[in-house]
C-alpha cells in the first residue's frame, strides 16, 4: 500500500494499514477528487508552478480519469489513488500536483463538492415526491376519509388535503437543504494543513472554478470544519423523519383494520408461510431508516465533541456517515414516490369506516352559530355524547326532538351536521380541508415547484477547467 507519509518511518505497521485505510469508503469520492485536482492543477499553472506542457499533460489525463470509475487497488485513500493512477499516465509530473496542497484541505473540499452534487440529487428527489403528491391530491380534492389525532378518528378530511400536508412538510425539508448548501459555499483550497500555503495560487479564482462563491476566511477553521456535514445530515434526518411518519400512515391505512388504501402489488411482498399476506416491506424499511440517519447525525456529533481544533484522524469516520446517509435517502425518496404513485384510495371503504362521532364538533358549531357560547355548547354536546354512548345509540339516530333534551337550540336543519361532505366543505378558509381550499394549496404548490425547480445558485458558477 502506498502511504504518502511512509517516508517518515523506517518500519511502518503494515498490519494496521488496512484498518487505517479509508479507500474502501472514500473511493466513492473519486469524481470529486479528480475534479478538485484538475482545478488545483490549473491554479498551480497560473501560479507558475507547472509549465504549459506539464499542465496540459495533467489536464488531459485528469479529463480522462473523470469519466472512469474508481479503480480497485491497495490504496490508502482516494487522494492517493488519484495521484497514483495519474502517475501511471503522465509520470513524475503527477507528484507536482500536490504542491502546497494538504489532504486536510483536500478532503474538506471534495466533501463539499460531493454534498453539492448529492444535495442537488436529493432536492430533485424531494421535488419528484412533492410533484407526485400534488398530482394525487388533484384527483382526491373531494375524497372524504377519516382524519386522526392520537390515532383515533377526530374529524373528516379529504385525501387531497392529507397529501398536501406532506407537500408542505417536504417543502420545509427542501429549504433546509438549500440553506445547508448555501452555508458551505466557500472553498478550503489554499489552507494547507492548517496555516495556509506559501504557493501563490489565486484562491478566489480557484474557488470560482470549483463553483464556490469564494475562498474560506481562515485556514485553521477551514480544515477543522465539519459543520457543513452536520447541516447536511440534519437536513437528511428531517426528511427521514417525515418519510418514516408517512410510511407509518400508509402501513396503517392499507392494513385490514383500516383498509381504505391499497398499495401497488409490486411494492409489497408475501409470506414464507402465510399465502394470503401482502406485507408492506418497503414501507417498513423506509420507516426503519430514520434510526440510521439519526445515528449518523449523533455519531458525527459525538466524534466532533471535544475534538481538538485542527485535523485529527477521527474525522476520517465522517465519510461513512455522509456517504451512506445520502445514498439511503436517495433510494428512500424514490421508493416513497413509487408508493404515492401506486396507491389506490377506496373511497367507499373510507366512508364506511368514518365514524359519526367525528361529526359531533359540527353540533358544537351549529349551536355557536345560533348564539350559544362556545364553552356552553361544547359541554352540552359532551353530555349528549356521553348519554348516546351509555344507551348504545349512534348520534345520528337521535331525532331533533330528542336532541333538544340535551342541546339548548335545535331545529330540523340540525340533520345536516351528519353529512361528512358538508363538514369538509365548511373548512373553507385558506389551509383548510374543503375542496376549494385544497385547490388553492395545489395551485400554490405548483407555483413553488416552478419557482424553485432545481438547486441553489451554489455550484452554478462552475467554470471550465
């Protein structure tokens, strides 16, 4: 194994080489390492460190390497791998590309490049899921289903309203990614190991070439910083929590006890013993991933807690947290989009499952609209509900005359309170569950997706290198 530091020691511990090597993990950063090395080579050329011929040879070789997969090999890390492969192509001049450059600054740079690319992919994945939610909501603006609090039926709502609630939760998630990407918009190159470099590179030009808004302000901070990974992992975690809760709802609503959602058969599995089963395995896997993402955030946080300022080998573990989390989330977003697209709503079953007790709040509103103070109305309806439960009668079975024994103001129009469609239409203020209110939410959602279609300006400044 080639070790960039081996010349310092006469007898390195070869039995520890494999354990210390990060290449099995960070080889996935090959593309970013090649991109960063190519930009740095140009900076060295502009600074007079590389001749025209040397830079041309390096640039052409790196251009070819950018299209290749990371090679198998006994490398310490991705930095070593790129330099070694480059040396095979261009010879000794490859050693010059490290002039003034430390792996301490290099790793932070390529991690930022990776997060920018992964963040763009995840923003696209969230947007695709959001678009699926909106398209399904358009089909179900009037489909009435039970709404729940405490996992007990609370009030009727429309399925379109429910779907749009997830759209706006995911929009907050998109904003977190945008913020995380903007916050890391500074290039560490030029920081050296911790105090800066003596090589007269143009840091501002190099930063722009790699798509950053500018260079970092302090070399020691630049090589010590992993806040940007914490920001990214937190953004991943909040999406993961939302996907987990969404998966839980889909599991419940498609189960026998609820039964008003039907999952696409391709998104379920059967049992090795029970031939009737259609298990929501993919949803359960999505639900379980939130724990992994929380573990990543906590794990890196604990690695950083109390770590001396400057680079320490502990920071090598950050790549595992970063790479695995982003890949898991990318796949989970794809799965949930497929779930949303492949879900069928059984409106008749949802209506049959809807309990009339969810409409007793309509009785309260009925009384309030006729001048009864809210607390008085709520208490009167609560006493009526207790009586109805005690005698074992559904509330809609009581005649207006019978209701008058419990409620202070009653007339024949009270019968309309037992219509869930009417109850839904009454929630017509912006943000409500009425069909008109949901249509307004859908219109706003499409505007949001059109206005924020893509990734932040971070990365759009990349120049040809």
